[in-house]
């Protein structure tokens, strides 16, 4: 795998995943990436998570930070355009949240209750859920991934850790 920088988007796996987003039409792909990471971990807690999957999860977290108005200064313009087109919730995204909540025990509102919320409240729930998933995924990357192990062997490990911690802070959302 090729890494050319310490930031979450500065590697081949993240760039390949971002390139694949062009075919996607909504944010469900971001939630699904977090779900894939957590499910992979839960399936075998003794093994380290694949470095490529971990890099993709950090890239998904970069999207969440941008949704929260805190993008990295290296956030690609092409990704910004995709996000502007797809910055909304829909039934597919809500169904993904429901599935992830059941599998991963992360709190989201069941789809059946969504009719009781305004559009603004629904969007707040989406942002809260994506924030929670991003933070949980970043924690797994830091503690249980080959990616973290690879960086530990690097002279830039501390710089990488600082960048990932900054990403985690940017993914943090204070609820209204």
C-alpha cells in the first residue's frame, strides 16, 4: 500500500475508496464503511483490522468532519462537490442506520419513528449518528488495526497519531 503523507486521505486505499464514491448517490456508503470496519472487528477480535479497510474508514471519517463543517485543509475539491450533491438523508441511509444499530448496538432512531421528526431534526439525527460511527471507527483504527501497527514502525508515527486525533476531534459533534 502506498502512503505519501500522514493525513487520512494521503494513501492509495483512501484515494481508491474516494474514487469509487462517484458511483454512489448518497451518504449510506459512508455509514456502511463504518459498519464494515466494526463488523470485521466483531467477527474476529483477536486479529488486527486490515490496513486498507482502516484507511478507508479514516477517509469516511473525513467526509463526516466535512459534513460537520470541519473539513481537513486537504479535503479534495472533487470530494467536496460529491458531498454537496449527496448531503442529505434518505430511506437507504436510514435503513443502514437501523441495521448498524441492531448489529453494533450504536444508538440511532428507528425508521418507524422518523415520521415524528422535522427535516431539521432528522438531519441532526443523521449527523449525530455519523459522528458516533466515525469516532467509534477511529478508536478501532487506533487500537486494533494493521494501519496503526505500520505507522508505529515509522519515524512519523507521532505526527500520524496527532493527525488522527485531530480528525477524531473534527468528527465530534455537540448535540443541540
